[in-house]
C-alpha cells in the first residue's frame, strides 16, 4: 500500500459538533482527494487539492471544508456534523491529475448520532 | 458533468467461469478509465486501467476493453476464483486540473466454489 494514513480510523460524534479528519502521505504526491462512500452511491468526491493551499470542490462539497498547509497533510472538516454525513471517508493521492493512478488510504468510519 | 453507469449491481458466478462488468460514460472528453477492487472493510485498490488511445488491455486473468465510439468499457475476469469475490468499481476521468475521477456505483461479485 502507498504511504497513506488516515486518522482517526473510527469516530462517533453528535449532531452539531465539529469534526476534523486527517490524511497524511509520505509519497510526496501533488494531488490529494477526499471521497465519501455510501451504500448504493459508490465513491463520491468531496474536495481535492492540487498543491499546498490549492483546493477545489468536488460533487458533494456542501457542509465540508478542507485545508492543505503542507504537501503531506490534507484535512477535511465538518463544521457542524449532521446525520447525513455518517459515512466512510477515504483519502486518495495521485502524482499528477485525475488521469493518474489514485491510491487510497485505509478509510475513516464516521458515525453522527 | 461526467456520469458513469455500471451494470450489473450484483453478479454471481461459479468458480472457473468468466465474469463481465460493463460501464458507460457520458463525457466524450474522458480519456482515463481505471477499475478498482474493494474487499469487505478494505480500501479500493487499482487492478487495471486503460487510456483512450488503447482498445484493450490485459493482465493475466483480467482484461479491459474500451469502445470510445459507444462510450462504454468493460472488465473481463476469466477463470474466476473465490478470492475474486469483492466489489468492483469502474471510473472515468477527462484529466486536467478540473477533470475529476467519477465512479460507477459498483458491482458486487460473488464467486461460488
């Protein structure tokens, strides 16, 4: 597996609380992505980054924000978690753009009660 | 934007038989088509990919075909084994800084011994 870690791996939180998920890579890849995976929906892109401080929205970005202050770290923040954000979150990295192989992290299972 | 449809959603085969999963895409600018395998509780992992300048690619028991005119591509697994049981996702991307990787909803393949 590529050098990608996610923390925490599991989290249970309550509606309305802020949550931050971290993705850390040791591959020095330029692009980083956050996806959510829900039954019947496959993988859907939330936000992505194409460099330090360079980020853009994906198809399901409402309710999420991201930050990338270092090449190796990409943070996903849920400012006020809702039950609809209960999901498995995957981080991915690629050396070039989305036409390059994406390697996935181990995932974070988030439950919002 | 790009839309990727994947069929069937579930597929059950006997060990040793072949399995075929089909995907269609909508954006004629898409030029990169990866396939991912995801075992239960694990991260998605790339098993094969194809680019638009190639019509077919093979890697041992796995092959992918691409028909750009019809905008569809398929995954073929021959001589299936129980360890092939997993969820398979197709995806498509037009590349570039704005071209995101769009995933199909997945096919759950069960290989019965």
